[in-house]
C-alpha cells in the first residue's frame, strides 16, 4: 500500500531536485523517498545514541574508539 504525499518546496530546492533528477536519470519521487528514508534513519540513530550515552559513559566508553575496542 502506498500513500501519496504532496510537498511544497522553495523554488531553489525544486530546481536543484529537478537538475539532480535529470543528472542521475532518476525520478524525483525516488530521490525524495530515498532522502526521507536516510533522514529518518539518521534521526532515529541520533535519538538512540543520545539515550544510550549515559550508559556508555557509565561503562567507560567515551569515544567511538572505546566502543570499537570493546567489540573487536
């Protein structure tokens, strides 16, 4: 099942999207869908990272290198 969404874009962004679609041979809907998927994934990741930060700090994991050392 699909839902149709109408989005209003500023002119400059609409022109950039149109140009990118032509450059890549993709349609605008696919580009917007992929962009939104990535945006939502990153937002969820940031939220989870923020929630887990106190637990990581308590475990002595202060940097990404610390985490990498623990899982390697």
